[in-house]
């Protein structure tokens, strides 16, 4: 090898030190101790925003004069858009990382809040709900995984608990605070969606500094093909639990779409606070129900949850027949135990029956059934309001759910019956 002539050929001359090119500085990221509560707050905010339009549906309906059928379309389109985006992009963050997926979802959600602010008719409202559903569907899987992964090693159980409680807690507080804005502010739409737009824009800025918890890997495009399957070991339990999924989520769809209209037309109450409370009680009790029922061994939590749901529906039917608002809220609270408790118990039963590589597709199947039950019955009810009337439609809806809940209770009791058989 030849050396540089002007240095190597001169005896006694020291070679100049070679300076390495400076390495590009790694971008600064927030510490995991800060990322964990931030991600948990972002997950909560998505579901807070999901319930925020519900107490305002009646306000929009009065202002723009659209029918109850269009109101339930505006509600249900959100769940359908959410389901489609969840199935398509649910595992995308496993390939390209959590941060870019969460960032894209936050930007879309901020856009959706802006569309709510600009909406001037039912078409604008439906467009805002579609964008909101897409954003929430994209965020759901990535955010849930990111919260668990960002949790400190000693708090992984807390991370899992947050992912299961945040949706219902967010729905409860979102409905309640929006109802309070309707009651005590002159411009609830501006206050609610203006503040939420700022929250999601600020969240997007913070997520740019979030540490990544996933190493990018190939297969991003292939992951966009929806995959839904039920592992062989879980099929019998899944089939037995179908009435649980249907009853729980169809009840949630009824409350988020038509409960404010019930308050106005059946109970003669036109209060944003009461409208928000109808959803807040169901979701709030549902958020604490898994803890209350978790002390019992399986399958008792699912049995108690479905029995509570059935009893709550009986009380709700009695409240509608007697126009008793107090009884309506008692029935809502009792049904709320099943709303959160039965679903959580069934998911905890199904998840161990799938191998790790099967679990994503199993949860996709759960989401398909749940979100279809959440949206389609409520939409059908909306179209029946005109020919049948609101009260008759809701009574029929609750009556059908009562039958489904009774079947679900009986199905969940089956293992105990077999054990007790001689």
C-alpha cells in the first residue's frame, strides 16, 4: 500500500490524526416515564371524542330539521368507518412503528373535529363522523399496544388495565362534559370541538417526540389485507358468547344514538346534562364493572354480567311504561354492570384460547361482531321511528335485547350446569 508522499517520505514527521466524520445526532425523545401517561391520555381522548357528539345530536336535529333515521345514520356511520379502518390498518403499526400510525390518527382526528365545527347540515355531520371513525380505527390497535409497551416494567398490568378501562371511561366523561357544555355554554359546538381539535393537534406535536417501541419490519402492504378468523380451540366459546357481544354492543348503540331523543320525547326533558348522564351512567358503571366482577371465578363474571344486563333491560322497559326518570337511571346503572362486565369477562375467556400468532385475527373477529352490533341495529331502529314512533321502536329494541340477553345468560351458565351434572 502506498503512503502519502508529502508525509510518509519525510522522516521524523508525524502523521496527522485522522478525524472521523461526526455521526448524525440521534433525535431527542421524551423519557418513557413521560410517554406512558401521554399515550394513556391520548387513548382516553379518542373515546372522549367518540361520545362527545351524542348529546349534541338532538341540538343538530333541532337546528337542521333532519329525521331520526338520518340521526342514527350519522351515529352508525362512525362505527362502520371505524371497523373498516381497524380491519385494514389494525396491524400496520407492527410493521412501520407505533409513532407514525398514532401521529396520522391524531392528525385525522384533529381534522374531524374541524369538520364538526364547519358542519352546517346533516351531510357535513356524516362526513365528520366518517373521518372520526377512520381516525379512531387507525388509532385503536396502535395506541393500545403503545400504552402497554410504554408502561414501566413493573406496571405492565396497569398498562393493560388502562387499555380496557379507557374506552368506557372516555365515553362516560365525553358524554357528561359535552352535556354540561350544552347546558351552560351558549356555543357548545364551538367549545367542545374547538377544544378537542386543539387537544389532538397538541397531542400530534407531542407524539413526534415519543420513543418508538417497535422495530420496523417488512410486510406493511400485506398487513393491509383484512384477516378475520377464529382459532379452532376458541370456536365453541366464541359461538356461545355471540349473544353477549350482540346484547352488550347493541345496547351501547341504542344509548349513544337515541337516548337523548328519549329524554326529550318520552320524559319531556330537554337538558344537555341529563342527555350526557344517560350515556355517562351506562359507560361509567361499565368501566368499573370488570373490577367488581373480577373477584369471581370464570364463568361467573359473564353470567352475572348478562343477568345484570337482562335485569337492567326489564327496569328500562318499566321506566318507559311509567315515564319514571329515576327508574330509567337505575335500570341504566344495572345494565351498565353487564355492559362492561360481561364483555370483559368473555374477552378474558377467549384470549387464552388463541396462540400468539392467532390472537390478532381473533380480536378482529370480536371487533367485527361487536361493531356491527353497535351500529346496524341502531340504524334499523332509526328507520323504524317514523312508521312506529320513537317509544314503540325503543320498547321493541329493548324487548329483543332482553331475549338475546336471556339466551346469553343461559349459554354462559352452560359450563356450570355441566359441572353440576352427576
